[in-house]
C-alpha cells in the first residue's frame, strides 16, 4: 500500500526576507479559467468556452504586526512560499516553490481580545504566479503579459503570435 506525500511544513518569504516562525499560514492563488456559456444550434446544452482567466489572490497570515509589513500596503511586492512534502515511509523531502508578484491590496488585522494572539493577514492581487513541484513547473502565469503555461503547454502562445506580440 502506498501512502501519499503530504505537505508537512512551509516557509514564507516576502521580497527575499524569510518570515520563518512569524508566518502562521499562507494561501496559494486559485487558478480558474473564466468561461462563457455557449449553446449553438443543434447542441443539447451549453458548454463553457475559455475566454481568459479569472483574477488571482494570495495571502499570508502573520502572528506579529510589523511596521515593515504594514508599510507594504498599496505596493507591488513578491511572495515566495516554500512548502515541503514528504512521505510517511521515509525521510526524503520534496520542495514546492510558489512565487507570486502583485499589488498588496489588503491589511486585515484580527479582533483585539485579551488573552489571545491577534494576527495580521496581508492579501495580494496576484499578477504573476509560478508553481514548481519537485523541480517541475506546473503553472507559469503572467496575467498582464498574456502568458498561461500549464504543464508544459503555453496555452496563449498562438494567440500572442496572432496578435503580433
């Protein structure tokens, strides 16, 4: 019986600075193709037609409020998340590298309550996203420049060529 490799821990970097021990959680962008329903003559029902990609967002939740972090609101920044996967049967670890760049749009502090840690969530409107699993690039997306590589296929290369880009 095979057991899955699972993510056991992660580190977060913001513009090259490690937040090891200070970042409590992180959320990768959801990659979702935007579709428009089409039902042509003779079709029994509508099908979705790819009309681009939906916007993406990412977030980091910190256990510490930092003036440096809070001062990044409204700026173009870069997040790098480095989770590590390993199996239950050995001590080998496989790297995952998620790199996002975009505009920091939200500073969301938790409620202040006595006897509890009040965390700080920072949210990014992601413009570019690259995900590598164990050295293999899975996603390489640049919304502004019309690039969408999923697996090893640049899904927008021919469209860019046809537009003269």
